[in-house]
């Protein structure tokens, strides 16, 4: 049994008994895997956020076109391309 300070650490649960000795290399490899997984998740989240931003911008443009055409406000801008040229989109 390992001794830490003045206390003997007893292994009461065989389930939690360490199977082998951990090394710094094991520790570093484990953290490397965690960092890689975290970076992958962040990349996926950025892709999803980018998709939602694009969808929101397109929905705003479509709504503006719809409103302008259905309220007869398009005037000389009767086609969709001309209306879209007049829509300011800040992304």
C-alpha cells in the first residue's frame, strides 16, 4: 500500500485499483487527445454558427424582397435582382 504523508491509502474498491503505473507520457497523451477533441468540437460549432448566420442573412434578404414586391414598392425595381441590389446586408 502506498503511503502518503502519515496516512496509508487503502484500496477498498478493486474497481478503482490502478492497473499500472502512470507516467508523464501517459498524462501528456491523454491531454493531447482531449485538446484535439476540443479543437474538433470548436471547429464543428463554428461551422454551425456560420451556417446559421448565412441562413439568417438569406432570410432577411428574402423577406425584404417579399415586402418590397408585395407592397408595390419595388417600382422600377420590379425584378428580384434589382431589388437585391438595393438591399444592404451587413454580415
